[in-house]
């Protein structure tokens, strides 16, 4: 028994080095404090905006306050994730090249996929801290009601998956372009394309459909994270109630530009509005694209013979098969087509 040595699991050294470097000094803690303060102020602002209708004789229900706070806070945090995740990873690989440490990194016993995993986790770990630190702020909505705990879990899953996908996209651009400035410009161009192109197609769909006026298919906004968040945070109103951002029956229209997120998510029919759960497809497609981008990035990190098949490719192929088979088996769960509007 003395000859048997128990080996403790080794932490990826890339994660240890990067996390220690990023968390030095007071800056990370100041950023966290400022972020939570801004999130809290956002919640207070939304509450005051909704409370104005009570001051002018309107009716403000507690459930409406809870729904409005939930939507506003989730929207602000998703906006943070979408624009910060690529910035934190677009220089992960190219920065090593520019600092002339990339060859030293390849000379270590670490495999390219280990370097990829370490860089991704280290770069996004701070964003995950921000996301989970905001959970107590989100829990305030339960005081007012109108929001189920399951909806909060769905929003949290979307935030985490969106962070991983956009972070992997930035890592891919960093390995492909090999310069931080070019990688940052290209990854933000791709982010704006993913955010804007689906909404533009959904808005003009009815003008080019046959017959004209047809509602856009939900598949147009599968890769739009804000449309997916709208599907999570919007509750189908009862008959005779108005659907808007801050709650049903609320005379305050809130943020009018958020109505741009409704095409493909909110469908109107004879029985009233229908909320299509497009977030389910968003989670699945983000998972598939993350694995594909990770596989391509691992090959781009090789010094030569980049696209030669490697043993590690079996892991990516197996993961793709698992996600693909799960998507096929649960296609009735995520592929929900609304009834055609005549």
C-alpha cells in the first residue's frame, strides 16, 4: 500500500496563471462593485418608471413590477455579456504571439486543446463571477412576484451559454488573425452581424413573403440572444390584455426599441398572441457552434500541418454527435413552429 501513490487532479496551469494575473490589484473588485451598483440602480430606475402610473392614477400590480424588473435586469446583463465576452478572448492567442511567448507556450507539455480550454476558462471566469454575483439582485423580483424561479434559471442558462459562445468566437478570431487589433475588429463585426441581420430579416419578412404579411419564422432569430431572452421573460397575456415590455395593462410603453425583438418571437393569431420558445433552439445551436469553433481554434493553434487529423478530434466529434443526437431526439421540444397566420 505504501507503494501506491494517489495522484491529485492537476489544475490547468494556463488557468492558474491567467486567473492570478487578472485578479491582481483592486481593479477587478472595483469593477464588480460598480457593476452590481449599476445593476441595482437599473432596478431602482425601472421601479420608479413603473411607479409613475400609480402617481397619475393608474393601476400598478405587484406582479407587473416583478416582471418589469426581471426583464430590465436580464436585458442589461445580457448586453454586458455580449459585448465583453469577445473583448476578453480576442487577444488570448494573438497576445501570446505579439508578446513573443507563443513558441514557449507550444514547447510546454500542454496540448493545443488544453491551452484552448485554459485560455477560455481564464478569460471568461471573471464574467462568470459577474453573472453569478448578480443572482442576489435578481432575487429581488421574487419579493414582488410574477416571475417563476424556473424563468430565472432559464435566463441564467442563456447568459452562461451566450458567454461561452461569444468567448469562443473571440478566441477563434484571435487564433485565425494572429493580431489582437484585427481580431477585435473582426469579432465585433461578427457580433453586430449576428445581432442585426436576424432582426432586419424578421422585420422585412412580411413584405417579401407569399402571401404578403406572413409572420417571420422563428428560425430567423435562433442565433439572436436578445430575442431568446425576450422569449424567456415574456409571459403570454390573458385575453383582452396588452403585451408590452413592462407588463400587461401597463400604460408606460417603456423602451420602444425593444419591440424590434418581437418578430419571430411573438406571433398574433385568432386566439391572441403566442410566445414561441426560441431560446431552446438558441441554447442548442450555440452549443453546436461552440464545439465547432473550439475544434477549428485547436487546429489553428498548431505551428504546422494544422488541418491534419489528430487523436483529439475524436473528442470534438463525439461531443458533436451527442449534441446532434440530443437535438434530433428532442426536436419536438425546441423546434416549435407557430400556426400560420392567414
